[in-house]
C-alpha cells in the first residue's frame, strides 16, 4: 500500500522544446522532423494536450505539412519495476508557427511548353 502513496515521487515532469518541420498533423497530434545533431535528423510524433496553446495560428487546421514550428512538450518520466526512470509520456502543450512552408512550384509549367512546340 505504500507504493501507491509514493507514486507522485516516482514521476519526473519536465518541459522541452524542439523546432522543426511539420511532416504530418492531425486533430490529435503532430509529427515534426528536427535536427538532432548537425548531421542527424529525427522525426517525433507527439499527441496534443487538451490545454494546447497555439501561437501564430488560430487553429490546428492552420498548420500544414512543411511549416516550421516550435513545439513545447511536457515529458513525464515514470519509474519502472527496477526503480529506473525509463517510461516516458509526452504531450504537446504549445505550438508556435515560426515560418510557413514555401508555396508549391507549378509542376506542369515546363511540360506544357514542351508539348505545344
């Protein structure tokens, strides 16, 4: 019964930031590709917290694939059976739009010119 009472001390909560490019987005979460080091990039999917705050956009639907965003997420680390902090849960608390994706280039422009000659 003491294990149940001590559960609050068995978790660590921290807030982290990543900036990267949106690779996918839904009503429930966001996938961001970001530079882990100068040569290594990584993609991370993070679910949205119910109290999600947005900056630079009015709605999650205003964020698009290719946009650059700053994501703040809450990471909750929990102890496993051996008492090590190995289990983690992450939730996005804030998304700020840094830069819109460039507009797509007209893909058929050069093909049409070649066909008309």
